[in-house]
């Protein structure tokens, strides 16, 4: 059974369909009207005017179209951005695509959800005064600036740059240089907090002549300190940026040449760079703070921090700290440009075969950025495993280690250690002033060496031709020699001044071919000054005797002894065998007890004077059938004389004292391989009753004697004894 539709229901459906069609038509008409309205020239001009207000720059373009589908979008072709007072464009791009917010658009405001720039090009210049500008314009003064460099963030939420290019031209130098090109730039800027911060990612290439292009990328953020909005876009003029930059395969020579600092050698292969940096606004310009940077090429690794203040002002300054890994010196010299090291210094390093490992620590570089400015440099270099040749037949100095502190005024060396042949250098220090003009060296050097090794080193006539001692006559040498020397020098004038040298000899022992007894357990302390030599201490054993000495020698004018004291102590039993060898079988002397010789030396070094006393108070002495003395009997010998330049030892006065008896004498000995001697002893009339108890003259026990003895002859002293030949005359 079919239902019938009432006429009332049918009329209602017809009205509804009519209203639907009318609404759709009205909406289409409204949308067409809005599209026509927005594409009107006045509306386009209003939108462009808002962009110019926020950026502070004038825009020109060949075509502009506003589309609503699928979303509101502004499309510009062949766009150029100009400074308000310059005809040359600051930026040019093939295509700009701007996606707009519909709500803001209906309110008459331009707010972009994203902007895409295709193939933008920009030129950055450094003018002859050192100021940086964009395009051909002159640096702006505060009164010239209109708008804000970051005002575009008031209407841009996201930005994408595709295939960008930047040309950097340095016109501050006297020589025209090739520009630095940044190509294939890709930039993505994404809004993080609306109106306050964005994240930035940049990548690109840097063509480097015929070599491979350097690759770089930046990952960071930009923060507007005062925010940016449509009401006050100029507030966005203060912004802080920070991020990380990485550069791969950078050719330092190419970049330096582009900024009027040509480098012909070094820095091979290309450098890998990593830096973390912040750009902070200041009342005048910006500060670039590099909290950490690293550079590596070949086996060399550098790292440090840096700060550039006053960017955007007339006088920017740079301050940097750096350190390096340990690298071979020869490799480092190959990496350093030839222009940075004087040719004569390079030649000296090559001539002396300087090698080793160095590392840079706490080096500080500071100065103004400008073509005529000079940097102040100070830092420290650690040297280890160093080696170099002194020249001639000198042995190489090896195993050198030191710390070098340097700046433009002076170089200080501390902790110097090394080996010069057998000599072990330790704890040396040096100060080099005026090192860039006429260097002045003030050095303190410490060293130790075995005595036998030192004799062998000094005995090499090829190394030390000034040595006149026949050091080869020393045998069986033992002991250690230590030295601390303070010297000053001006290498350019080839002078060397000794300020002080301290020599310490420990446990020295040796034999000499011309001396019949050995020397052992010798301890010596000597200080050598420019005008004086101090023998602070000398002690040891010469054969059977113990020797002690001290005093000084003045070197100013005629060198002379001053207050030199000598003390020789021997046991008679040790002395007897040597005397017995000289006296023959019939008159073998017998000695018991302690014998002490004390003497003082003064006068010119070539002809010294001496005087002293031989104490025999506790000595028993006997020459069979001639003379005897008991230990209790007092006795002594006093003497004085001089040693002349012709090696003649002259004893002007010699007294044998047997209180109250005195025997006086004199003599001379010519010191040569064969000793020539003359001597005489005389006494006044002497009663034997006056002799002290314990003293006897052979078999004679009473009477009066008057004696005179004259002797002359030659004597030879061999290692195992002595021989005397000559004649004597006596009167009694």
C-alpha cells in the first residue's frame, strides 16, 4: 500500500533545498569577493608595507600573487631587498613563498606560518676602514637605523632557505683578494616559543680554489631578549644566539689569503673544526664568545676558548686561549707557515738537527682586529725527548725536557733537563729578554757527571783545545762531580760572562803517573765568581796523609791567593816506609805518632808565598846512629818561602825547633821530572845539656857542638819509592 506525501511536507523540502543553494551561492560569492579584494593592488601593497616596516628595508619584485587555496599563500618572484638609501640590493632571491594565517589576514595583518626563500644571494663586505657592511652600503649610524634586524620574527614563525649563497669580500687590505664564497646553503628556522626563540640549522659548502670544498653545518638557537610582536617589532633588536659549528676540510691558506693574510706554506692537510659559541648583544655591538673550540690536522690537535668583543663596532678585539697535543717538533715546523718563522731561525734549527716533541699549554692571544694591528701572545710550551747538536766534535745533547714560558718581551725556560754526553743536566733555568731584537740570555744550569767520564770528555783535544793539562796521566778515576753554573750571554756578540759557578766533587779518587801515591775520598766545594774563586772546602787523602784546605783566589788585576790555609795530617807509621826508601838500609828512619803540617798561602798566583809549621810534639822519630826523639819531647819545624814562575821552590827560612834549641836552614828545589835541590842547615854553639829530654844525637851524650850541613843533588820520585843522589859537606 503506497503512502501519500502531503502537500505541506513537499513544500517544506523545496524551501530547504532552495535555502541550501542560496547559502552555497552566497558563500561562493563571498569567497570570490574576498579573493578579488585580497588580490587588489592596495591590499598587496599594504601587506608588503608591513613587511618593510618590520625589516626596515625596501622590497622590489617582478610578480606578487595572493592565493587562498588550499591555504592563504603569498607568492613573490625575483625579489630584491634594498637599504632605504642605497640602490644596490642587499639580498636577491628567485622565489619567496609565504604561508599566511587566515585569521590575522582577515584582520589586516600579515603573520606567516612559514616562509621559503629559493636561491637567495647576499654579499658581505669589509670596507677599507675595517667596518662590515651588507651589500654596497656604508655602515649605519644609530640615527640611520630604522626597524629591527630581527623584526621579521614578528610575522615569520618558520623559515626555510634553499640553495642560498653568501659572498664575503675583504677590502680592508692594500692588496685585492679573492672573495670567500658560501654556497648550497640550507637554513631551517623553527619557532620554539612564539615571539621569543627559534631553533636554527644551517649547512653549506665553501669552495676552495682547485681543492675540495669545505663542508660546514651550524646547529643552534636564537633568543629575542625583549620579544617580538606586531605592536612593537623594534623590541626584537636585542637577540642572543648560541650553537655549535662544525667545519670539515677547511683550507686555512685559502681563507687567510682571502682576508689579506696570505700564507704560502704549512697547514697541510685541511683542518677539521668544532666550536661552541654564543653571540651576546652589548651596548655597542656584539660579543662572540666561543666556550670551546677544537681544531685538528694531521697529528696536531688544538683546543681552547675565544672571545671577540665589539663586533659591529670600529674596534673589535679578540682574546683566545689554546693548548695542543704533544707532536713532533719537525712535523710542527712543517705545518707552521714559512712567513711565521724567520729564515735564519729555521736554518739554525736545521743546522743543529733540533728534534723532539712539543705541546702547547695555556697560550693566550689578545689584540685588536685590523690590518695594521699586532697580537700580544703569551703561553707555555712543554718540550720532551729533545735532541740537538752543538756543532764540531761535541756530543749531541739528548733527552732534553723543559717548560718554556714566553711572551713578546721575554722567554723563560724552567725545569731544563738533558744529557750532554756523560753529563746529566738537571733543574736548569734560563731567561731570554729582547729575544726579537738582540737577545740577552741569563741561564742557570745544574749538572752531574762521573769523574772518570769528565776526564775522558775534557781530554778530547778536538772538543776543548784550550785544555793544557795532560789529563791522560790521570788513572783509576772514581767519584762524582756536580756543578751549578750561572752565566749570561748575548749570542749575537758571541760573549759569555760567568756570574757564578759552584762545583761540588764527591768521593773523588785517582792516581797520577808522576805521583807515587794515590788520592782518595776527596771532597771539594768551589765557587767561581767573576772576580774571585772561593775554595769553601777541600778534604781527602793523598797517599798516607789527610789533606784539608780552604781560602780564596782574587782574579781582578794580578790573580793572587787570599787567606788560603792548608793542613796535612799523617801518621808517622804510614810515613816511615816512604822515608826508609830514601834513607838507605843503614839509616832507615823510624817514625811513630801524629805529624801535622799547617801552612798558609798568599801572593800572586804565578809566584805564591807560603809559610807554616810542621808539628811533631807527639811524634817519635829516630835515624839510627844519628838522631832520636821520643814522643814526649817537644819539636817542630817552621818554614817560609815562595814558588817562582820558573818552578823553583825556594825555602828562605826553615827552623828546626827543639826548645830551647833552634836549627836554621834554607834551600831550594827545582820542580821538574828530576828534582834538583840545594839545602843548608846551621846552628850556633850548642851544649848537649840544653837538648830537651828525649832528644839524643846518636852516641854523643855530652859536650858542645856547632854544626853546619850543606846538601845538593838530584832526586827522582817513582810510584813505589824514591832515589836521592848528591853530595853533602858538614862542619862540627
